C-alpha cells in the first residue's frame, strides 16, 4: 500500500507522497498492470509546474509508486505537463498530454498537445507537440486547449480535447489520427458553450456512449450541483463523421464536495476522480501533502443514470442483522448497510464528542453534513448549503437500499444504490466513533478491514 507507515496519509487512496496532486491522468492497462498517472507538483503542497506522478497496480486496490513519468521543460511543455491520457500501441505505452508554456513572462499562455512514448511503462521519451495551436479551428483560444483523452474506434485514434471560443466559454473538440503523430480536427462535439467558464478533462466512453466533462465556475442549478466546479455526465450518440455528439440525458457524477476531473480506462468501465476541489483550503498541507484520488469505481449506465461501485480489497470483520441502532468504531475501512423498505436512517461517522460527520435520510432526501467534522474547509462558494457544510443527494425510494461507505484518512466516500457522494473531512486523529439508527423492514450492517 502507499505510504503505509505514515498515519497522516490516506492508507489506500492514491496521493503523490509529498506534494500537491490534482487530476488523474493516463489510466491504462499495459502488459496486464493498471497504470495511473496524476498531475503532480513534487516540490510543494501548492499547485505549480505540473509533472506526471505515476503508480501501478495488479488489482486496482494496492498501488506501488513509480518514478515521475513526465517533468516540464521539453519542446511545447516548458512550464508544465498538464492533464492527458494514455493508450497502448505497438506494445508501447503512449501518453498524449497538454504542454503548457507561458509567453515570455506575459500573462498569456499557450496550450498544445504533446506525445511521449515508453517501451517499459516506466521511462518516457518525449516526441514534442503533435496538435499545435494552428490546428484549432478559427475563433478558438490557444490559451485554453487542453486535456486530450484518446481512444480507438474503426481502426483510428480519436481524442476529445477541452477548448474555449475566443468570445465564449468551454467547448469539447474531437480530433482523429491514423498514427498518434498526425492529428486532424473533426468537430466541436456539443456545438455550444458550456455553462461554466471552461470545460476541462473531457472523457468519452465508447462502450456506454458517455461523455464526462468537468466545468469551471459553473452556476448552480437549484440544489442540483453546488460545487463551484462540477463534473457532469452526458449520455448520447457520437457521430464520428461530423464530430458531433447528440445529448440524450445528462446528470452530475457525484453529489459531494470533492470530486473533479474523473478519467476512465478505455478498456475497463472504471473511473477515478480527483478527491479534492479547486478554490478551497486544504488542511492536509501541514502534513506535507495536498490532494488525493478517489478509489477506482466500476461504472454502469442503467435506467438513465450513471452508477458507481467502489473497488476496494476488503475482509469482513463484523456482521449484524436486524439492526435498529448500533454503535461501532471505524476510522479506516468499509461499511455496508442493506435495508428493506428504508424509512429513516441516521449515520454519524468519525465521531468524537461533538465532532462528527453525518449522513441522514431526512425529508425524502439524503443530507450529508460536514459542518462539525473537524478542521474547517473554506471555499469560494456563496450558496447556503456550501457555507453550511451540506450536500444533498436524491433518495430513490427503492424497496432495497444498498449503501457502502469507504473511510480513509481524510475522506468519506458514500455510495447509495450506485449514486455517490464524496467528501474530504479533517477530524481529530482519534475520532473513530460510528452511530447508526435505522427504521426499515430489515437492516443488515457489515464492517470490513481494507487489506
Ligand atoms: C483540471 C485542470 C486541467 C489542467 C490541469 C492542470 O483540474 O485545470 O484542465 O490540465 O488541471 O493541473
């Protein structure tokens, strides 16, 4: 496991060790192993010149750290190796990522797409720029052109890239290539501005027809998504000939405070997100790290919804049937609650005295509250729920409610019948109390160690 001997790091979630991390990058299966890269600033707990950190796993649950894969300073990426993706081709591992350059000390920046190649999956050789600013259609900004996500279809390579109109907001562009080196613009997939100021980290999943995008500074819609920066899924049909994507249905990926820029493996229906958020304080800075990734989540599109199941290696240590109320202790591990005809539920987690995080079924919806969780997290949001530490998630009212809660140092990931609500929390180190009360026809509680 990562950083196992330091109890002030997540025990099984991916971090960079020392330093800052943001988006997961380059999720790929190469020679039977799962590779995950991430935006990494190894010199500081603040965002800075972006490198690609690198971890590898045999089972998506236990991760081993590899050397930094990409560092800024090459052709096209003088000031940063921004987000991107990976693909296996000719038994080699290829990274398609955004090179970032500041223009001679001026405010403006240039973002281009660069390629790197590896024969062993550990050491990478850069090929420089493969999609330059001149390949943007007229009217799009060279300053905001980033985060290529590559896949294969019909004997060609395709990639979606976040872009912005000079006079507008975020767009998602489609490019194609025969050989990964030479790329052609195909279309502006949605053909209209996104609601935020910029689209980031688009991810297209051919098998489910799902486009995931993260939008910066998106205005909230009622209480549907209250984060200042939000990740949405769009289900639809991609017309490869014209590069247009017809949206049939859309929703948000996660109902919590800390989920952004998810990426999937092309060959597996599994996503990982950044389990933090821009424009909020990060109390973990004082422990020498900022930012972590979510656990991998198996995704399915069913009955008009994106459903997620966490992938964690666990061993059962306690099982209780016919639960109406119970007290337990858990700080790191997993619990599952299975209820028939649930009417009410209250869960207090990481509790010590008056410090706890709650999740309740109340007034026909789930309400998560981290206002008493411990160290406060302060953000730029102004809406009442965000200021009060609240997040809400719809209750589906199904006959069976299946809930999984994944606890690690500084995070709680809640899944109810496939919907997810992910948040960081900073309770006292010894806060491990759990209190559950339930009203249902029947309820089973299971506790696991993460192994
Ligand atoms: C999203 C993002 C990307 C960019 C990267 C830089 O969180 O802003 O658009 O490539 O982070 O670290």
